[in-house]
């Protein structure tokens, strides 16, 4: 979910929590795909027909491709959440993660926010 939509719908802290959960769900998928790759390698080592071995090779390719995709998504969501969280401190009063969304600049990829404690405005890039 985009930062502006997430803040508007759930607030920053819930958006951040969901980004981390989504990130780690992809990490779990990566782990399961690695188990699938190892299981397919194990099954391929036995004496079986050429068709079964072709299916094992296809499974290895499929699990590897999905695993690499899931690992990339894990790193993307994690980095995006952390980069945004590093900008969530109010520059004036240092209060963390408590702000309201003022505006969104989709061209720059930034959002203008306002601190709930001291009403200071600053820009967060996403
Ligand atoms: Zn503040």
C-alpha cells in the first residue's frame, strides 16, 4: 500500500506495522520455496522415469523463481518501511510517528505531514 493511502486509511504506525508484516510474509515464502527446491533435488536423485525427473527439474525452476521473487519483495518492503520510519520523527519536537497527512506529491513521491504534538510541517519521501 502506498504511504499516503496507508496514512490516510490506517495512520502511520499501523501502515508501518503492515509493511513489516507483509515483508516478513515474503520472507516466510522464500523459506518455504527453499524447502521446495531441496525436496525436488532430493526426489530427483532417485532412479525414476525421465518424465518424473523433468517434473522435478520444472519444480526446482518454479520454486527458485518464486523464491527469488519473494526475497526481492521482502527486501523492498523492509527497506521501504525502514526508510520511511527513519523520517517519521518530528524535526522540531522529535515525537515519533504521530502526524497527520497534509498533502501528497505523486510526481516527487513525497508526502507533507503535520505533527500532532507541535503542528510542525515536514516532508517525507517514500
Ligand atoms: Zn512535533
